[in-house]
C-alpha cells in the first residue's frame, strides 16, 4: 500500500468520524415535532359551522354556511362557490362532496374541479350520501313514508333520476344507502321499529333492465334481517364485496353474478364485539378501521374502550393500536389513520405502526382533523380558525451550541 493510499484512507476515516459526530450532535439538538407552518390556514366566523375534507391531497374542501372553497395547504384558493345554508351538512367520498342542511330541500355536489350540479326537491331530505364515482343517494320524507332516489351529473342534466324506490313503512327509517361505483348495484339498510329493533339489508340492481335474472319487480336479489343492530355505514369494496358496519360489529357480503345463474349474495364473514363500535372508517377499496367504545348492554366483561382495529376485506387484521381511552376522532389518508381523543392525536399506518403523537393547543370542537400533503402535514380546526401544521425537525438547543 502506497503512502498516498494510506493518507487517503486516513482522511476518509476522519471524515466519517466527523460526520457521525455531527449526526449525533444534530440528533440531540433537533427533534421531530408539529409546528405552525408559515401561518397558513383559514379564519372563519363563529357561526360558519365549517367542515373540512381532503382526499390524500395538499388541497382541501372548506365548507361553511356561505359556500365551498377548495384550498391548498400553502393558502391558495383554487376555486370558490358561494351558497347560503344555515347549518351545512357534508357527505364526502374521495374527490366528491355533497352539501345540504337539516330538513333541507336542496343539495349541492362538488368535486376537486369545482361545482358539478345541484338538485331541488319538493320533500324534505332525511339523509344523503355520495359514492366514489359521484352517485348521489338521497332519502326523502314523503308524509309518513320515505323514498330513496339516486342521481349523478348526467341524470340531473337530463332532468331524470337514476333510481327511485318508495318505502311505505311509517314505523321504519332508512339508516344507510350505498351505490356501487359502477352504478349497477344498490344496498339499502332499513330499520323497523314496530315491535323489535331490527334492520333489513337489501341488495338489488339499480337499472331494472339488469334485473332480468331476478324475480323481484324492484330488482332485489338479496335480503337479510338483523336484530338489535343499527347500520350506520356501508361500502361496496373490491372483489364484489359489501362491507356493513353496525353498532355491534362488521359484516361482509359477497355478490355473485353469472351468465347462467340468477344474481345472488351471501354472508362471507362477520365479527361481533362485546363493545359498541364508536368510530368507523373505510379506506380505499380494501381496508377499514374502527375504534371500540363502551361495552354493549348486558355485557359485563368487555374490554376497555379505545382499541383501534385495522382490517382488510378478507377479514385479516392488518394492525391495531391501543388508544387507551374513548376516541373522539378518526380520519384516514396516505395509507394511515389519524386518531384523536380530545386534544391528543396519533398517526398510525395500516399495519398499526405508530408514526407520531401530537397534542393540540386548542379544542377542535368536534371538527375533522385531516391529513393534507402527507402524514406529516395536518389541518387542525379550532373555534374560529383552521391552521395547517407540519411535522419537521426543529432545533431544541440555543443557537450557537
């Protein structure tokens, strides 16, 4: 080995030692934490009743009683659509949102590019939802009965409905409606209060012309009754599956279509908990997560509230996280969950790996805390302002140390 080679190796070793020293010094003096990102966000009046939604994006919908804005995390307003509602109610899915109000008779629908359509009704709106392809489901109160109606941008432009069904049942109410993204299937959860608390899950075709292989005049091909379960969320997911969340458990149905046999469905799996399901969220078309709450009536040895369960549609638990107390918030984005209890928030990926914890300085007043650009950027709403926060490495020692 030549002298010059030995000198070069010595220099490399010294540089490596210096780099390691600098790394550990910086690691001691810098930590990852949330801090206000250049003051970006939005201020709103106390009576704005705001809602926020983002689809794993640096942009978010800001909905208030005055209209909808689509904003970026750096403060740019991409578009603004005004309207006037007393207390706006928002249904969101992916890049779509629908906005109405309690007992309202008009619904506005938007996507990331701006307003899509609005629809007026003669009867008051009981509930509504929107799917990932922009199909709007509306439940209307028609005297003592209800009707389920489906619209999309094309049908509203043609002044027609995609689907309508009148439900003549004065002691019943529609607790959930879900439309498949391809616009072919509809699921309706109908809760009957006549004698015993029971819910019927019905599956059928939206277009009666697709229902040639079923005998029901309304295109139904499956129905199942559940006792003491209240359905509050359903989702058509991958592989022709419908996942139904109830107050006490989760059920998965498989739709079976064939050119030779009538369309049918069957229960693939189900899970029931000793605790009530307090918060539930779907993510993508293969995952869902929920947080268990208080024990169910009559159950004595239920686990403590606050366990986060993460599953896929094959009933495989991909992760879990123990929040340790009842949850007040659950949202998702960028392959992760954002779970809150009061002012304390945790980010957890779909494998249950804990990414970070953050305590907010203000009460969120029940409003959604959401991911924006990535899992290190979040929007935190307060009493009259929502601020964009970013998690980044900050210096913890005085300058010059």
